C-alpha cells in the first residue's frame, strides 16, 4: 500500500486525479465502484438516482426525534375556528402535565396522518378523495 510516512502531508485526491499513484491507494477501488454505481440524474427534472423517492417508507427509529418542516396552508375561517375550539377541548381531556401537547400543529399533523393512512388503504374510495371530488 502507498502509506504516508508519519508527519508528512500528502494530497491524495490530487494524486488520484493526476494519476500520481501506483494503483494501491486504500479505498480507491471501493470509491471508484461507488462513483460508477450512482445512476445518472436528469438535473432538470431530478428523476432517477438519489433524487428519486425511496421504494420503501422508512420509519423513524424509536427514541429518535423526527425532523419537522415548517409549512403554510390556507384554511377557511370556519375550519380555522373549529381547529382552535378543538385544541381547547382536547386540552381538557389531557392530564395537567400534558396540556401543552395540545397544539394546532399537533392536531393537524395527526389528522393528516390518519387521512393519509386511510388513503393508502382505500385509494380512490378514501374519505380524502371523496371530499376532494365534492369540491368545485
């Protein structure tokens, strides 16, 4: 192997790019295989390769905090008002130390999760699709 003597700095990447090595750089074969294993990606559409949706849904590991993304969606005044009322009602159901868990974001996330699970099971017969079909 092409080992670096202690105390000597060497630019391994420059050696690889300029072919200044004897072909025995540790990990070079694996790196080359990895580079060539990544499918080409259409940069305009980001289809294929690392930008594609994963084939399998990944569940968060227990005890690991989920990453949340801020998003904005528009609600009718009625739905927004009902959401606030639901939040206050739900707080009354929760024990004293857990009342802060009743948030509009938490309610919306739970509701969307339930709708999406039902959609995944029933598809076009799901409540979500049927409600969207009613909209003009």
